[in-house]
C-alpha cells in the first residue's frame, strides 16, 4: 500500500498506452480497474506505434521516467533498435514554473531573498528542463552569471518514484523478465545517475575538473563556478556569450570558418577521452557556444563519463584497427572493452563483425562515418544478446553524437580522419601521459604493497597445506533447484496419500452405516466425500 496514489497513476498511464500486460508481469495488476482494460483503452494504433506509446507514457509520467527513458536509449542490448531510436527523442524540456517558486527555492537555500544576493535577477528563464531551470542574474560585485535552480518538489517526486521502481525491480527479478535482463543492476545504475543530477554541487565539481584539464588549451572555454552562490539546489556559473554552434547562418555572418569550428569541437572531445579520461557526455548542439574570439564555450556538466587508463589503451587499439583495416585488433579491442556474449553465440557474432567491418574497410577512410559504425555495431548487441558495459555505451554514443554535431557544420567532416594524428602519434597523445610521475608513483606503491602482502599470504597458504587444512569451496548453484524439485515431489506424494486415505475412510464410513441409517443420512457422508475429494484434488493440482 506504500505510495498507492502514485502507483495507481503510473498504472493508469501505462494502461492507457497499451502496457497493461506489463503491469501484471510486474505485480501491479491489482491496480488496473476492469474498465481500463488489460491492454489499454482507445489506444488508436493508427496514430501511434508501440515505440511512440512508450515514449509518450514516459513523458506523461514526468522527470523520473524521462530520465529512465534516456538511460534506456543508450542500452541497445536491452531494447530493439526501433525503441532505442524513439526513446532518443525524449525531450527534457518542460514548461517552466513561475519565477516566484524559483525565488522561494533560492531563499530557502541561502536564507535571504534574491534582492539581497543579486543585483539583478531575470524572471524569464533561459531554459527549462524537468529537474531545473536556468535564469540570468548579476552579482552585487557586477559579474554576469547564470543560475541553475532545482524546481520545487522535484526531489521528493524522484525519491517516491525510485522507491516504487525499486519495489518493481525486486518483483521483476522473480519473473521471466528478470531472467532476460539484470533489472536490479539497471535500477541501481539509474538510481545513482539521477541522484547525481539532483545534486548541483557535483555538476560544479565536474565543471571545475574540465576547467583544470583545459587550463592550457586555447580552443575551449570553461566557465567559472561561483561556489559562494552554489548549493545542492542552486548552481551559479559565469555567463558565456556566443553563438549556438547549430546556428549556421549566424556563424557565417560572424565570419567564422565552419570547418575549422567542426575540427575544434572534435579535437576537444578527443582530448577529453584520450588525454584526460574524463569527458562531457551530452554533446548536443545546444551545449556549445562559439565566442567572439573563436573559442568554443562548453555548457551543462550534469552528465559526464570516465574511462580509465587500460580502457583508453583499448580504445586506442580500436581506433588503430579501424584506421589500419586490422579486423583482429578491432574484435580484440571490443572484447577487452568489456563486451560479453555467451560462448555458444560468440562465433556467430564474430562472423557478423567480420562482415560488417570488411564492408567499411573496403571504403576510403574519408567516407567512413564513425557514428554509422557505432550504430551498426550496437544493433548487433540486441540480436545476439551481447552485453556491453554502460560506461562503454556512454562513450560510444558520445563519440557518435559529437560527430553528428560536427557534421551539421561540415557535411564532409569525418571523426575517423580527425583521429589519425592521435594514431600516428599515439604514444605521445595516449600512452605517454599514462607514464607520468604521478601514475608511475601510484603503480609503484600498489606493486610494493602487493609484494609485501604476498609474502605473508604465501607463507600462510603453505602452512595450511602442510597441516592439511587446505580446503577448496565450490558453490554449486544447482543444489537449490534440486532441493526445490525434491520438496515439490514429496508434497505431491503426501497429498496423493492423504487424498486416497480420505477417499477410503469415507467409503468405509458409508458402508459401516446400517441400512436404515444409510437410507436416511446418505447425503451427509456423500457430501463429505465429495468436498474432501475436490479439496485434496485441488491441492494436488497446486503442487504440480
């Protein structure tokens, strides 16, 4: 009965869009009234496809489900390509709340009204998303800033939805859906992601990290964070003025070279991924501004990704294999990046990958789009049940989106071409930073600790072997199923014996009655016999 009102609303929306059967599988069938119908009423299939219905349902259910849809849109191992494409259209743009509500949040965070903090606060928002909205302001010291303010009641709504989704995930793990997907792991990843987005101090730290990483670069500008005006629900950033990278007409009027801007943007992302291992994971055109001096200003640091040193080497190997047309390097890098497939299907996947990459290897490199390679590779994941780590999905999708943004400026742009300098000078750009003084010291400390601990562990191991105390523990998962089947068979046998016993005793009771009593009270033992027969027969059927 927890969160009953919200559960009923979720059930109503999903049923309206034709997902009533899913509710029954998730244990929410009791929330679907008969007049709604199991499949949903007035679905009007001629207007919307099932994929569109899912997107519309998520949009109608609000912030938590919009974010869930966005997470699922980067998991082609879970959903068919048609659903992936539709969920990618989920818009995180919703009507803004009134400025008084935003001012109240700021007042609650700082304990004083906006007028006492800012010299000027613009009531009209620059942008509005499901979690927060952005307003211009000016500090008392004269600096122009933008404020990202969390909308009222969003956090409580997300917490309630997460509690419901956690309950559903636990239920679904016991169903056939749980045998196909690791729903609990998907929920935990989603919960971690959305909770991070609710804390604007994390976004501020992400911004500071990028500012530090690009402190010596002249092609990109990262805004300053004003920490004295930043809290969990309010983020205060330096305002960047420029032209949106998607506004070709304005850029051409400003005298900018579109091809040069496309290359700069690609270079920024390649440095993030290959040099720093910390990248901006939302490269849509609205997050890039071209400033007057030609630098690219980067906005919105809520979604970021990381890639460790080993996976940077694997990614470099993947790039090298694509550029050098070496299929063995490509497939080896993909597996080392963490993709997993059942052994019995591995040879079929390898054959598909060979056919796919052979097609691209036959084309001139300047005609190959990395985004198309990523799209075709990920499409295979659902068909063959291939599991790809979520961080790898995020990385590949980011590269594809970055290339897509650059293609809008320069239709002839190819990200693979921009990767060539990193491949030809791979040691300098990719491998050498991993042997810096800091990395070398860290690895030396870990190796020393491992050696010192290894001496003691080896000695204890040998002592246990000499004393005959060496044990090997094997966790046999089949035992639980065997015991369950054994208990079920014993119950069936017991119910059969009890049923037969009551049938015989009822028969003996009837025969034991004297003729005149049998004639008068025959209906009672017969009724008892029938009831017991039906009851124990039903119990036996349940056991099967």
